[in-house]
C-alpha cells in the first residue's frame, strides 16, 4: 500500500494523475488537496506519505513554501514538483524534490515518469509513523521505537523499546495491524501485536525482546507467530 498526496488547484489534473497511477495496478491510497493551506492543515493528522505530487504555482501559499513546511514533518518523503508555467528555482531545490514534472508532458512521457517514481518508492518506501499521546501531548513515533501495541480500555497502548515508555492511541488494534503487518508486526496474542525487529527469542509459550522484557504467546497464535518470526529473520539476513 502506497500513500500518495496530490496538491494542485486544478481538480481535473488531480483526477488525471490519479488515473495514470492506477493504471500501474498498485495499491494506493490518495490524499487530495486543492491548496497548500489544505495540505498543511491535513498533514498534521497523517502518519506517513510515500509520495507528494505538488503544484508549484497556487493561490495563497505557493508550492515552494508548502514544500518547506511539509519537509519539516516529512523529511524523507519522495517529493515531485509539477508545473504548467514555472521552471525550477533555487528555492525549489531546497526542498530536495526527486523530480520536476511539466504539465505539458505528453501522457506517454508522464507514464514513464510515474514508472520511475514507483520504482524509487519501492526502493525507499517510508516506514509509517504512529501518533501516540502522553500527558495531553501528541508524539510522532517511528515503528522502530515500538516494541508492541496492546489493547486498552479506550483504544490501544504503544509500548516503546527504550526505557519501556508508553503512549496511548484511540486507534483499534486491528487498525494498527492492517497498517503495520507489512512493516514486521505480528499477533502474538489477541491482545497485542509485536514488532519482530526487537524480538531475540521465541519459545513455546513466551517471546523475549532485546531489552529483556517478556510477553506470553497465546496457544492459538504460537504457530503463526513462529512462522512470521522465521520469515522475518530470513528476510533480515537476506538484506
């Protein structure tokens, strides 16, 4: 699943770009914005973008300023500028775009560009960020910081691997699993999913994290969990 933002004041162009991406038969969730202001407001609620296609010339906050603010929150997301009239400037390159598309490109040319971008996205897919809450403050957490996520009375608890710090979330465990199943998380129990990256040992009834913490593996989950752990290890050492 790729998460792609498209910010352009022309809804017809947004529709056109979405069609070209969908023709590549990838699983994509699109986020559409008709202004820089709309993107800046909405990105505070987003955990990840794999790609942002951003118009340079828009009413209000232009593409360069929007890109600058976007980079403050998403420094590693792939960025593609597009324009019908503007050529790249020094300010444009400060946002480290991967490509600069011209809207006058033929459809065939744009398809080739999209193929290149999808290839780059596959090689450098951004790991999702999770939003946790602690003492009425929202905190952005990378998946690498999370040891496991457990069910709580009103949502879930995100348990960090370092210092055993925890944060709360209103998202359900099943929602987190759908988001993270391709990022190395697996069910060890109906009440929690585990980040396999931080597991060093899996026994018949328990697993152990690198920090020494242990969790019970439910009888119903042990077979699938051991299989997921074995697959994770094989992929890890292949890299």
